[in-house]
């Protein structure tokens, strides 16, 4: 009797081929070679082959085995020992998700090391240890995650990306998954998006009424480019979606090109970048311009060509909203000039810039107010973090946006045309009413929302 010994990769195959299907057609997975899956079967069965192709998205190679050989291999693949591990891996995955969501984590890091598996989460921008587990749990856990995300569970040498929609305790969570090979196995990072809490108003994000009025004043221009800038993880996409929600109505044709589509919005035509078929930001944006749009959202201006097309779209009467990786509003001007946008084209297209970062909020349950003396005649109260069970003894709970908002006016256009640099443009912008980071930090501290230390640390990270 030919019995196929089950090794780790074949355990992965037993996840790829569901047990119910194996027992229905009396077959067993044997090995994977690239895009081909070899399956042991007693007699050729066209329906089994079709179902396998549909479920695995692989070319199916059939190998004839006896009934007894198939039965033996099915028990090896799907027997009680492996099922226990598989069931436990599913349970472990769900348990990790529940704990991470309970702590409002934005990311889960699954990291294999020499003799243990480390699980960490990111909460309010800070990495935090969740647990250390036995390394034996890693292979089935990794396989379960990759299988659910339609990733190649047999490929462990190359980085992969995937996505899962999971319902956990009545919450629909969109999970973006990234794997990279490390010296001890694949590190897996899961980015969590709670659809229920993702879409927020500008007030909920932390923008003041004054700043919202300024943003509205910019958008009322009807055409031009509004940039939302900031470092990675600063909440730019969340702000952009908030703007789109406010702009959305039946009289507007709003189209987007994104990588990835973070949130599917009803009434907005969203296009997903797909580099595998060469659907880039540049090509997608060119196609959008032929679709009679009123408002265009470009997920990110990453290259010179995308920047040039966005400028052309703005000049020809479209409102363009996009993101850019810069640390402040003024430096965004220099960044676009570096991307070969001529000053006269920049003046004709750019209407405003929102630059933002996220700062932690003092826990409302344990924060204490103290009086800060600026001088003999001037003082203000602010909060200090203490730490309690509710905030995980960090003293902080949740984050809010710190921002600056720049409307491009004639004086700023004149400074751009003259080739002035950031240090010369900023005084002009401030004089004309620019809301600066200094303004918002001061308001957040005096409103007992965050601390002086948090604002200083936020600035130091970006230096």
C-alpha cells in the first residue's frame, strides 16, 4: 500500500482542499508544484476535478490510488490529530482578533522566533505585547490565516498580501494581511479596519469648527487640488473618506483610484489599483478623466506622471482630492515642485493643504488636571496621564488629529512664483490665517485632550 507521509506543506494542502470535498469524492491532496496540485483518486471524476479547480484555483493532476490507499491518506491528512490542531488554530485566530479588537488595536503582529511565537498589537500608535506562544502553534495558525485570505499557503519564500472580511461579535472587520519571510519563518501583520467605526465626521476626527469652516471654504472652490498630507499612519485616508462623505450627492459624479480601497462607499465609483495587470494610479486616473467626473479622489500621488495628470485634471475643472507623504503643509509645495510641477501650474491647480498627525488622548477615567504657570499673570490647566485598568495603565486612550490647514491665496501664489522656500512662505501663510500645528497642539493641551509630552514626542518622531 502506498501511504503518502504527511509533512508540513501537505498539512497546508489539507487546508487548501476541504475535508468535506475529499470525503465526498474519496480523494486526497498529495503535493503542490507551482500552479499544479496533485490529487490521489480511485477513478477519474470530471465533477471532482471541476470542483477542485474552482476551490483551489490550481491545475489539477490526478494520480490513481486504491480505495484503501486513499482512505489511509485521508486519515493522515484529516485525522483527529490534525483536525485538533486546525480547530485550535481557528480558535486561536479568533481569540487573538477578539482581544485585539477589545483593546482597539489597529494592527496585529505575529512574529516567529527561535523557540517561541510572539504576538504583539499596536494600540494608539504604540506597540504592545499581547502574548508569547509555543512555536508549535505557528504553522497551523499561519496556514489558517493565509488560507482565509486566499494567499498561497505553500509559498513561504516571498512576501504576500491578502485580505479577509471577518465578523467578530456583530462587528464586520476588514483585515489586510501582509507576510514577509524572516530567518525563523514568515512574519504576519494584520491591519484591522472596523467598518462600523471607520467612517467619521470631521468633528469626530478632532477638527474644530473653525478648521471645518476653513476646509469648506477650500472645497467651495469647486475645482483644484486639495491635498491631505502626513507621515504613514497619520489618518490621511480616514480624513479623505470623511471629505468624500460630505461631498457625496446625486448631482456629483465622484470617482476614485485607490490602493487599496479601504472602505466601500455607496454612490461613489471606486477603482482598485492592480499592478499585476498594469492598472496603475497613472492609467486609472487617465481612464477616470474620460468618465465625465466632477470629483476625483487619487489615493496617493506617488510619482511624477500621477502628479502631472492630477494637475491637468484640476486645471480642466475637476475637484481633485489626494494624499501626499510630507510632514507639513508648506513642504508639500516643495515636494510637488520636485515632482516637476512648474510653479505656474501649481498656482493654477493647488487650492489647499491639510497636513495632519495623530496624538494620543489622555484617558478620561484617570487623567488629572494640573495648573501650568506661564508667568506671574498667566496660567492654564491641562491634563496629566495617570494610568488605570481601563487604559491598560498607559494613561492614554484613543487618538485625535493634530493638523494644520493652508488655503492657497494670491500672496502664497506670488511667493511660489518667485521661487521662495518654505521658511519664507510660512510667515506669509500664517499672516493670512493659516492654522498651524502649533495652534492645534496648544488647543489640545489647554482643552485637557492631550499632554505637552505627547505633542513634543510627536514632533521628535518626525524630525
